[in-house]
C-alpha cells in the first residue's frame, strides 16, 4: 500500500494531467489551423493517458476517486481561449509547459512521463514560435531561454492584467484615503474620476515614451550597424564569424557562413541586428500609439471598480461596498496572475486581496488622521 504522501502525490498528478488535457482539448476545438489542431489533440490524448496512470494507482490502493473539479486557472484559460482564440494564451501555455517539464524528475515511477513532458514543452514552444515573424537561429535560442522567466513582458495577457491592477489598486487607495478624511460623496466621486483620468493619462504617456524611445534607440543602433557594414565590412564579417563560433560552428565553417551572408548586405544587417543587437527589425518595440491607447483603457477599467459604489450609495455603506467590490476585483486579478506566476489561483487571489486591502487600509488611516487634524 502507498503511503499518505504518495497518495497525495498521485492525486496532485492526476489533477494536473486532467487540467492540462481539458485545456488542450479546448485549444484543439477552437483552433482553425489543421496542423496545430492535430498537435493540441495529440497533447490532450497524451495528458489523458498520463492521468489514467495516476487514476489506476489510486484505485489500486483502494482510493475512491471523485469526479474531477477543474481548477480556477483552468476555467479562466479555457474561457480566454473560447473568447479570444488560442493565440491569446499560447505563450502563457508554452511558458507553463516549460516550467513544468521537470515536474516528474524526482518521481522514479514516472520516468517515461518525464521524457514526454519535455517533448510536450518543445512542441508547444515550436507552435508558439510559428506565430511570429521568421527569426534567426540565434533569436530562436534566445526566445527559448526566455521561457525560464515565464511569459515575457510583451505578452498581451500579462500586460492586460498588470495594467488593470495598477488602475484598481491606485484608485482604491486614493478613494479610501479621501473617504477616511470624512469627505462627502460628491468629493469622493470627483476625486475618483480625477484619479482615473490622471492615472490613465500618466500610464498612456509613460507607455508612449517608453515605446517611442525604444524604437528610436533601435533605429539609431541599426543605422550605426548599417554604416559599419558599409565602411568596415571586414570587421563586421569577423563579428559574424565570432557569433557563429559561439553557437557551435568550428572556426572555418563560421568564417564560410559569415562570408556567404556578407554577400547580401540586407541579410547581413538583418542577422547582425538580431544576433548582435538582440532586436527584431520587424517590430522594434511595437506601436507607441496602440501601446498608449491600451494602457489608458486597461488602467481605466481597473480604476472604475472602487468608484462604482459611490454612484448609488454613500457613507459607511459605500465604503463597505467599495472594499467588497475591490476585493473581488483583486481576487480576479490574482486568479489571472496565477496563469503566469506558477502559483495556485487560490494563493494568488488571497495574496492580491491581502496586499491591496493593507495598502487601502493604510491610506484610509492616513486620510482619517489628516482629516481630523485639519478640521
């Protein structure tokens, strides 16, 4: 008979595999591309096969297995796939698979599954890379390494969640500070609206400046690289050869490849831009105007939640409802952050609520003390 620790491990593995299978089945259902649909279906079948192994182990130990309840994270991911399509969550799925590829490493009874989990991570990563413009081998290697860090900062889902969180927490704290001072409803609403507009504009301007400066710096670096290609081609050919040597080619082969690439100045510039500067010439950081617009909207969406109760009630009732509504929104954000932080949805939601409410409680107390002293 298995020990309690082993049974707990069997249950945990079963739940993980069933959640993964359900997600891949949803991806396969929604995906329009035939080849990707087949990959998702294959992954789902493999996860179901793994789940069956753990289910049989539990049954062999006399454990009655109840119907599986999918985690909040799985429900959210499947809903996002249905609403926005597979590509919206693909990088998050790939990052999760990469992070989980060694989950069976310390389990001697799951050696074959450990190998298959590595294969799953590679498959999803390849699908994710296919959704982007063609990259050099060096860029692909760098991209693969980025999975160690989870979802990159350019991921739409992550940016959306964090942008809304900024608006929610900042306006929640601002409203609590003003409410703590004992101001009337009209003043609180005016403050909340001002906080929403000021914060959203600040976020939009900051994003616009960030992306614009990044693009300008990238263009300057590329122009300098083009100038060096024009005036010091031998030095640039040597740099290319060193890059390829660092990637594993022997000296003679690296020099041959570098010389071949240098025959086409555009290809040489593209390669140096990607490999030496670490830039994608097709993107250069994205569009500053769309980045600013998205930041403005996401901040506004988050900031409006704590202000809503003051539209229909006032006083203590409005404050209580503000805290309750903000806590719900914080919990939702916590669930979303669990998609890319590796934590459970429950832990992430509770952490988000506790930190947000502590910050709001602090500003409420400060507002109350200032209100008393001023009055």
